[in-house]
């Protein structure tokens, strides 16, 4: 090793003696070479740059596919969430566009429908739905009814609910409703349930925003008692049944109608129409049977003294005459108070929710929304 070192030293000394200028040039070249990266290093740097560029591009695509496109009261609305609503609404928007613009066949989402494309109309409708539904979810979160209001939380909740139902089926337990929800089905189920619970919670206390007092219920009843009195109303009426001969002409029926129109009461016709049968009876409003509902559909439209239009069928024509009706208002109020209260709560909830929407609303990233195309809507991935 020492010998080798000496040889190296001698060689360097000889170079300095005989080739000074040449040595200087070589020294400069060596320094320059030291400053330039090696070929291997250049390839490595280029590779790293390519990987970084790919990662940035991938990140941009991921951001575009699942990133925020809007926000409601500070809560993000992701691209996937907006697409979920667009896919849900696509069939109804298609039908509306077909009816409004008399379109035939499949709707071309890129074609204009009025002042906007069909796709822009769908996106606008979806944003409106997101704005309102998200506001309901935010209210539910404020009331401790849900932990998350974002789309990922919804999907996680859906998976957990389906798993719970599947396990219950495996154990042989009774599962009410569906044994497995699709995302669309669970979304509607969850929103309906949360809305019901919000109405209950926000109306429970006297200082709640949806509270309805007994006085409120009574005022609503007194404002239009007939609207709430059907089940507590007694109808007295006459019924005239007139047989129609086989093959009777339209003129025969028209003549019968003229005689009915000229009569003051159905009783006036009972003895004049061949085979006619007149009965008088009363009916207590309400009832769920089909014949009761059909009867109420006729009597409910008549004022005392009026005769109905002819009801044809079974080889006969039937006319009804309302002679009187009476309402037991105490019974009516007892019957309808709960329903009146619920209708007032529903009305208050609609106004309360709309105020929240108006005060906070939705902010959309127009460019991000417009980056969604028709293929995205049709794709489920």
C-alpha cells in the first residue's frame, strides 16, 4: 500500500514538471465534471420527477372525483354526494323535461332544454335537494340525533344497518321492512325518520320552535270547522234508484235527467218513474269501507237540498239528495285535535327549515359542478 502511494505521488510530481499546462486543463475539467451530475443521478432525478408528477395528477383526479363541490352551512358537499343526488333525481327530471318540452325517447343530457342544458337542470335540482336535506341533517346533528352529516357517514351508517338486519335474519328474528336497503332506499328511510324525530323534539317543550298550544289547535279548528268535521257529521239523505231498460238510448237517459232537473225533490219522481225505488236514511261521516268512501264522495259535495249527478251502473241510475247535515262540534274537535296539531307542526317545520336554508344556504363551486358530465351520472363507480 505504501508503495502504491509513493508511485502515485511520483507520478503526480512528474506531471507537474513536464506538463504544467496540460495538468491545469485536466484539473479544470475535473472540477467541471465534479459540478455536473452523473448520468445515473440525472436518470434518478428524472424518475423522481415523473413519480411526483404522476402523484400530483392522481391526487388531482381523486380530488376532482371525490372532493368538495359545495358546502351547506360550512359542511362539505362532495362530488360523490352530488352525483348520488343527481342519479336519484335523473328519472323524474327526465320525465319533467319530456312533458315540458315534448321530447321523444331518451333525454340527451348535453342538449339544451330551454335556457340551459338538461344536465345543468339536473345539477341545479340536485343542489336544491342537497341544500334542503343537508339542512335537515345539520338540525338533526344539533339535536344529537346523528353524529355525522357527510356522505361518507351516511354510507357507513347504511352498511352498519344492513349488517345489523342480516345478523337479525340469521338469528331468526323478525325484521320489519326491508332486510337490506339500497343506498336510495335507506336515504329516504333515514331522512323521513329524522324529520319525524325532529318534529317531535322541537315541538315537545313550550319554548320549542315548533310548539303548538291547545289555543293554536282550537283557533285552527274554529277557522274552518267543516274541514275537520267529516267524521263527526251526520248526513240525512234520500236515494232514488231508477232501473234502465236493456238497450236504452242516450235520449232515454237524457229525458230522465231533464225530469230530475225539473223536480224540486227526488220524492216527486218516486211515483212517476217505472220501477223507481226511493229510500231515506242517514250516514255518519267517516268509515274506511269502499262503499262508505264512495258515498262520502257524493254527499260531501252537496249542500242541503241539492241533488247529485247520476251514478250509473248495474243496469240502473242512482240519484242522491242531501236533505240535511249536522255536526257535533265537540266530537269533531276531540276526533281531529291530534290531526290538527300535527298539521300545524308540519307547517311550522316547513317554515322553520326554509328560514334555516335562506339564512345559511348553499355555496357551490361552479367549475367543480360543471366538471360533472353525463357519463359520470350514468356511471355507478
